[in-house]
């Protein structure tokens, strides 16, 4: 684990705590963003002398830069075993990738609908709502996606579903969805499948083309900043034929072939969807992150993170007053994150206490997955609206810890010790941090 820790930048950064001193920060908020790999930062520096415009120049550096940028598509595709006819479109983020795909599919016209699920991040929900009628496959009693309901909904809509949009792994509960089985169901009913890979691909090996042709994933998106590269680069992978049909989301130079004032000839994908000067530095960083993940064996990383999260789950289960929002599962059914609440202290105050008592960074709230958390907490739309209109009311939510490959067993132990300490007297900590929040 000390070797894995040495892979990321800033693992030993010190942060202030309530006692007045400093401690080494524990970052348990990797589902939001991961720190960059040292190798990624090195690659950025190494590439800087070649930094030049893409696709436009005949200068040597411009040609080198363009080659690096184009080769990056192959690296990204190989990373997730994309199909031979798939293309990788570089975007800003998973959110932009899904907006792009929704725009492409909306061009197809017709009365089709999208089947999303009750456990989606808003990035894999709102872009669909913008263009389509959306139905949602529901959860089982443990907050997991009900495969039976996916099949029932596909049957019920009688070939009208254009696409099943599902997350590879939830950013709230950590549950991994059996996306290849869902692909089989989708294809059986004439639909395609999109997988939101933002929380999945940084944590375990993922293959778009797996098993039989009917089990392959049609579209996949993910973000560099959740896989140890900086913000600002993302990718949408899908069949170039499927991506051919639409007008782009962004119009401008680079997206067209030849264009007069009378006509526009769009370029073929991926160029068609990359108007403007692309983020080459971001793509170079993404490739360096992929190489580092591959060099360190994603299966091994998954095993390591799974053993840490199992210790967290076992530890939290033993603390009275803690409620977990997902059930313990096998390693291949969860990525390394989990959400919980503690009786007697609001989620915001608990997150604040973890930070101020021990330098542990976690996330709290609704995690941009409001409908999912609403269902897990069994609150109604009316209640959510009430919180929206009453500033003084404390919005319900959860506390989430999400691990990365550089987290250690010692950090997990520190976290469990701190949670135990808070759970022994939650009212004391609630009061302490209520006051400090008021002073902010
Ligand atoms: N999907 C999931 C499951 C996520 O966790 C996130 C980020 N929290 C996103 C999509 C959106 O990613 P980005 O902010 O990089 O667009």
C-alpha cells in the first residue's frame, strides 16, 4: 500500500484540525475527484515542449501533437476493449459526453423513449429528460437495480425504448450493475445500451466487448478527473455509424469538412463532435493515467480497494447508531464506496466533524443523485420541495466515503476510530460543529 500511495501527488499534505494542530489529510472523497498520479504530472511536463495546435499546422510540433492526440483514441478504446467500429470522442467530462449522446440520439426522431434507472447520477438523467420521454427501472428492497424491472419495462414499452441508460457503478451506494446482462435484455428488445462508467473504470477492469455480441456495450462515457488525471477531459465511446447521424452539439471550426455560406458539410465522427481547439493536454494526461492504472493491474487495485471497503463496512456495522445505505456484497458487486448516516447528528455536521476532528475528507448530501437518495431515505417529492423552498430547513442527506487506490488500512482505522468517538456522543459533536458552522 505504501507503493500505491507513492503513485499520487500530495498524499502527505497536512491540513488544519480543530485542536489547533495539523494532520496528514485523509482523502475519502475519491468518487468526487481523485488526486493526479505523479506519472500524469510528469507526462504533462514532458509533453509541454511539444505543445502545439492540433490538426491545423504543418509545423513539426503540430504534427507530433496531432499524432499524440489521435493515438490517444486507440489507447482509450483499448483500455475498455471497445469494438473495432467504435470511435472515441473527446469531451470535457462524463456530463458533456452524455449530453452529446442525448443530442445525437434525439436527431434520430421518432417516438422512442429512454429507459434510465432510479439510481442514476443526474448527469445520466437530465440530458435524457431534455430530449426524450424517460422511464426509470426501479430498485429492489436493498436499493439495488431490479433486473426484473428492467426486463418488465422493456417488455411493457414494446420496442419503443431506444436506449437503456444505466450507471456502471453507483456514486451513492457503490453497487455495480451487471451491465452485460442488461445489454442482453436491451438488445433483445431492440434497444441500445449506454453505460455511465465514471465510477467504474477507475476501480476495476472493464470491457465493452465481452461475451456474446448481444452482451456488448454500445456507448460508454467516463471522466479523467475521477481516474487520477486533472479536470477537463472526458470521453464518449460508441460505434461511429451510430454517431454519424446527428448535427453536433457544438458548432464551429474542426467539426466541418468543407463549408460555404450556403452549405455545411459536417466532418465524420469523432471530429464532428469536437468543434474548437481540443484539450490536448487533458487527453495526454488521461492517457498517462490509463497507462499507470494498467501498469498497476486494475484487478489487483480492485481487490485491494475491496478489502479496504469491506473493513469499513464491517467496522461501521458494529457501531450503534450507524445506518448503512447498501448491503454488504461480493467484491464484484461493489466499488469502494459506501454511504451512511449517524443517529443524533446531521450529515453535514458529521462530515464537518470528521474533517475537523481528524482531517478526514468525505462528501455529504445528495451527491447529484437526488432521486436515488430520496428513495433510499424514503422521502417524498413534497418533502424535497419543502427543503427547496425553506432555507432554514436542513436538507436530508447521507455521508459518503469513497476510496482510491492510494488509501491505506491505517486511514481506514483512523476513520473508524473517529466515527466511534463521534457516535459515543453525537449530540456533543453536533453542538460543537453547529456553532462553528454558524461562525463560518
Ligand atoms: N456519473 C457518475 C456516476 C458520477 O459519479 C459523476 C460525478 N460525480 C458523473 C456522472 C459526472 O461526472 P463529471 O462531473 O466528470 O461530468
